[in-house]
C-alpha cells in the first residue's frame, strides 16, 4: 500500500489492538494506575467502562503485559457464557485438569482448591473479562459468588471488568445491587481531546517508522477530533483512508479535502458530516477501492524488487 511512499515499516493505523502502539495519554495512564492500585489492595471487583473504540481492549492487553509477576491471570475475551461455561472457562485458565468433564459442584470445589493452592504459594489471582457488558444475568451473579471465595485476610479472586456503558445500565438494576456494592474501584475511560489526537497520530506514525515532517497539521488534527469525537478507533480509520488517498494522488501532506473524502467513506460518521466537502460518496467509495487495489499491486512490486 502506502508504506514505501511514506517510508513506513508497518501500517500505523490498523484496528488490531497492538500494545507496541500504546501511548500513555492521560485517560489511559489514569485507568492503568487505578487498575494497578486496586489490584494491589486485593479488593474484589474493579470496573473500567468506555464507549466503543476508546481503547479498552488495548488497555486490557497492556494490563496483562505489565501486571506484576506474583499475579496469576485468567483472561476471558468473550464472556458471552452461561454460568457453567464461565466456571469451566475460569477453571481452564487456572489450570484445573479435566475441567470439561466434572460436575458443576465438583468444578467449583476444584476452583477453590486451586485458588487456595496459588494463595499458599504467594500468588494473587485476577480474572479479567473484556466486553463484560455481554455477560448474561446469571453469569454476573456467578461472578459475584466467585468473589465469596476468600481467606480471613483477603479475597482469593479479584475480578476486572472491561465494558461498554451498557454494563453500568445493567448494574443499576435492583437485581444486581449486591454486585454493584462490591465494585470498589471504577474508572470511566473518556475520548481524546484535540491535543491528544495530534499526539496519538504522531506517535503511531513514529512507531511505524515515519521520520519526516508532520503529515497531519494541528488544524487538521482538530478537524479529525471533531469528526471522530476523539474515539481512537475512528481516528485510525480516518487516518488510514487519508494516507491511502494521499498516496494515490502522489501527495505527502494530508489535506482537509482528503479528510472530507475519508469521512464520506466511513459509514459510522458520514451522516453526521453530510455537509462537509463536495465529493460524491459513491465516487469516494469507488476511488478508495481503486486506490486500495492499485496500492496493493504497487507495494507487492516493491517487496518483489527488494527481495530480488
């Protein structure tokens, strides 16, 4: 694609959560500090909530990479599980043998024994669930019961929930009041402001190998912030499309016109910015597709030339 054109070693604005691109902006740094502090205190439930695309999964992976060595982690990325499936998933993560074959009662006992065993060896155990808003109601209750497992001095299992705001709406219901009371630490992950968006864009380009002058002006970054509402995922989508368009046009500096085209080609925000620019949506979609195909072949020939 546009890697050779801009002197990049990898794509800077992919949607895959890659901790190599992690930037310690204020919201993510604060969230990580809250998580580390809460885990050290040994409390039961910790919750991080943020809108779609604000970087919860990236933060989750950062936590998994940086959690102190004495912690044993059980990570469940897709918690849409009934209570029995959740128990078995936790058991497997903790290394309980034959977890798929035993009864629910025996499985719970084996999980408790495993937790006591790890505790006796000086380990703390933390269960981390991404997309926790997807947990069925009965599974939320099963989670609460998990945290009943404790010694006289501390919990045997801590639980970290990464979730969309829908989780807060569910926890506000009367049936979840016991679970709600056990959440001792909580953090609301906010979107980025315009200064943070500019830092974010420059950081990702630098990590991807870019060494030239700024491709995105501060004025353009403010417009990207407005269009994306400061959501990192949407910033990535817009910047990727702008780089594609710039490459296809043989340019090196990003422009407002390219941003308008990228917005019109992004379904999730196009309706909010229908008045920006004068380029037809269908034309931009086709143009983007042609640029993608052209870029793929151009980059393939470049790689072939390097190999030869």
